[in-house]
C-alpha cells in the first residue's frame, strides 16, 4: 500500500466527530511516507518518543478541586492537533498501545523494550533435587517404579 492510498484511507475511515484528518491528505502523506520505510523497532521508538515530547508540555489542569489531572493533547508532525484514535491509526498502533506507551514514558522508559534471543527465565534454573523428589513421589503414588527402556533403533516393517 502506498503512502498516498494509506493517507486517503485514513481520511476516509476517520470516525472522529470533528473530522480532524479532513483536508490534510498532503500532510498525512508527508507523515506516513517515512513511517513506511522504518523497521518495527524504529517505528516503536518513534511512537515512544512522540508521546514523550508531548507529555513535556504544560497540560495539567485542576478538576473538581481534587488535584492535578493530566489532559493530553495529541499532535502529529505536519498534521497538527488530532484525536487519540486518529493519532494511533496514523502511527499504525491501537489506542490502547498509545496508553501503554504513555505509561512507559511516565516511568522513564523511552527506548523500545529489548526482545528476542532471551532465555526463558523460569526454565533457566531447574531445581533438579525437587524434580527427582516429585517424580519419585508420583511414581510411589501411581504404582511401582520401573526402569524405562529407550529404543535407539527404528523397527523396519
């Protein structure tokens, strides 16, 4: 899918009441074209950096006298102010993913989470003593302990 058709699809499928993407086909194309050429990690870093920058603006406002409430305004480069669903769709993620990214930025993690080629932490340390005891207890409960023979050669029919 080309950036032009993706931009027109974004505008056509915009369910926003304010139609925040309407009339911004050229701006959306400028935004979408670089995103198409990025790897998944680069897109994630971009999607994490953008809310991080937006969160630095002064958006806290008092509500009902109970304290500070974060009011977050979504802005896209070249496009301007948009609603949250449009913001997420332009970046190619779900709105809940944007919420998760905001939480990560609030916690101080702006880079994409490392993934892949990591060992299973639960299986890294197998408690062999406990495992042998468990198998012996199971064998005693089920029946008599018998040696197991493993056949190394295949039978031919």
